[in-house]
């Protein structure tokens, strides 16, 4: 069985963009992690709770993400393997 690619998907649809998702995307792009693809996506189906971030294949959701919180996601989750509990969003 082939490993699924590691991805961070950041919603760039209307409501998330109004809440600052472009800055969240830029913050992830500024802190690249080897083997993790950063993707701007369409609506992730959680409108009004954004900016929404989905980490795959972990299926971990973060809601209401601010750019200054991105380093914690990168170091703790993407590099350390432990989701940031205070930021988790339940779908």
C-alpha cells in the first residue's frame, strides 16, 4: 500500500478569505516542511468557522486559524507529530 501524501489544505473560498485565510496560507508557505505540500483550496465545507486548515492524511482540522498560530502547527504537528489541541476543530 502506498503512503498518502502529507498535505495542508487552507481554504481560500469567500468566507475564509474575508477572515484572513490568504495570510494563513502565506504563513504556511513561509515555513516549508520537507515532504508536506501546502495547498490553497476551494471551500472545505465549514463556512463561518474559518480560516479552515485541514491536515492530511491525518484528517485533523483547525478552525479560526490566525497567521501567528501557524508556527505552532508547523513545529508541533507537522514536524513533531502532535496536533495542537487548543486549535482543533471538530467537524
